[in-house]
C-alpha cells in the first residue's frame, strides 16, 4: 500500500481520455495523488490542464480510462452505480461554483436533502442539517428560501450541504465563485476548519490567494502533475523563520 | 518606507523611550519587520538632529523618552498624505531574471517560471497560515500587513501564469531559442547552443 493506508483519497496512475484515435483528448495522463485526513490539497493549472476532470474522478462523478481511484481504501471501480451513488451521498461533499440549491426548498431542507435521500429519518436529517447550518454561521436562516438569502449566505448553505453528516472527503471547484474577497475568505475559512477537524479536501482553483489555504499545492499541466509545494512548518516555526 | 516615519507615527501616540519604540514598532508590523535597538537609537538621533523629535529628561530608571515636535508632526502628516511612488521600490529582480532567461541560450524558461511559482505559492501558504492564526481584534494591523504580502504574492503568481501562457503561445516547443541579431558577435555561439539544445 506504499504508506497510503490512512489515505481518504488516492489516485493511482489515473488516466482519462475522451474519444479515440487521432481525435482522442488526454485530459489526465498518469496522475497519482494521496490526500490524508486533515489535509487540504489545492490543484492549480491553466484552463484545460485537467483540474476539473481530476475532481470529477475523485468524486466518482466520472470514471478513469486507466489507473484507479480509491476513497477511504475503497476502489471506486469495484462499485456498481448504486454503491457509488451511496458512497457519494454519505462520504463525499461537493462544493461547486454553481450552488445548485433547490429554490422550492428552505435552507434547512436543502441541507437535509442528501441525508433524507440516503434514508436518514426526517427528524434526524433536520437535526444534522441544523448542526451544519450552525457550523457555517447560519443557525437562524434555516427557514429562509434561497432567494431570500445573499450570495454569500447561499454559498454557505451549499457548504453546509457539502459538510452535513459524516462526509470525510470534501471536493471544491472554484468554491468562492463570484463572491467578494471577504466573503470568499470566510468560505475558505469554513472549509479549512472542517479539514482541521479531520476531513480531507481537494480544492480546484485558479486563484493563488485561495490555494494559499491548502497544506499542499499541486500544479497540473496538460494532464500531468508537474510540481508540488514543499510541506509547511508549524506557525511557531514560520514565526521564528526556522522552517527554511 | 522609512523607520523614520514609523517612529514618528509611534511618537504621535505619546512620548516613548527606545525600547518601547522598538516593541511598539514590531507589534504594529506583526514582527514582519524586526528592528534592532541600534537602528532605533541611530534613527532617533537623526530625527533629533533634524528637529523632528526632542529628548526629554531621563527618568529615574535612566531611560530617556522622546517626544515628537511640531516639525515632526508636519513631516508625518506629509508622509501620510503622499502616495508611495512605485519608483521608490527596488527593481524587480524576478522580472529582469525572466527577461534574461528568455534571451539566454540553454535556459528552460518554463522551468524557471514553475520553480518561482512553487516558491511564491509556498510563501503564500505560509502567509495564509499566519493569518488564519491571528483572529483577535488587536491583530488587525498585523493582518493587514499580511494581507498586503498575500496580495503581492498573488500578483506575482498571476504574472507568472501570464508569462507561461505567453510562452506557450509563442514558443510551443519547450526552451527558448536564443534571439540572435546579425550584428551580434555571439551569433555563432548562440547557434551552437541552439543546436545542442535541439539534439538533447
């Protein structure tokens, strides 16, 4: 297992090719990546470098054409559609730029929805949803509908939905979207806090300031990981300048 | 920026002696700009020479406080009112380095760009971590200093991204070829380098 026993997410020599023959597009070409509990990895790279493909494969929304993706040790390739859907609902949280909140449901109902779809009782799902809304600082907004919330509040509801229950893997694709810099920062703060509490996360972004929240930044170019930043020292080491 | 104006700004709060000034300076810059006590006293004596501060009688503990003069206040007000000129900042070594990398035979510019981007990104991670750890209201001055460094690092990464995109557009095949000019005495050398590069 090459020291990746505790990995929440593991990509092993993953390839993803769209189409065949001369028209084939190689979105990912042999990408390997391990993300452990408490670790946030940012993925940066120019448009078309394969960032979003990587995230879709990590979340089981797409299947690789080569290599293997594991979530908490479970090879996703071994799961059928139902098994994969269940894993996605229970263990993986997604935060996208498009929030995909349902306008006809309240904030609380939006957050509780994935749990209820998974068979959690309505009462328990609402309790967990309320805990998640509290975590993102919106305990009093549960009854509001999306169009009664500001952009930043809607984004927080979407994050609460991604974090609700026992999600161990949080996948975020440009999660701060069009938010202003203060609100965007608050979103990353929330993500960081959940990671520090033991989840693992992958953040796809083209904003260096957002990638700064990660423990490690990897650079994708033409479907290949070309570089990664060195591990960070503790705050104490940073302050004393002794980590260099 | 000068330590001079930093000390004047601190003295505007009230009289202080050297060690107090040093501590207050470091506090307001979040220790991102460490000062030694020698710098403080050298600066104070220059400020005194220029009539911008004046020494007060020594305390019983042997410490000599300083206070700001009216001329010092005017100088400080002028400093706050005047934007910092970009020309006052040191030349950008990185921009010059990349420009030279483009025209120096045998240099893989994309590697230079990527190595710098990784290093700058890591610095950005460090700054973000320091910021994440400073949430108290009294940390605000420090957070703003950190923010400034965060935005500068971000700008550098964006510029490096831009450089890479430009390189891809203009030189699809890896390292930059030299840019020989007919009157250049080094044309033959450059051609030889380019040949070696191509054989690699």
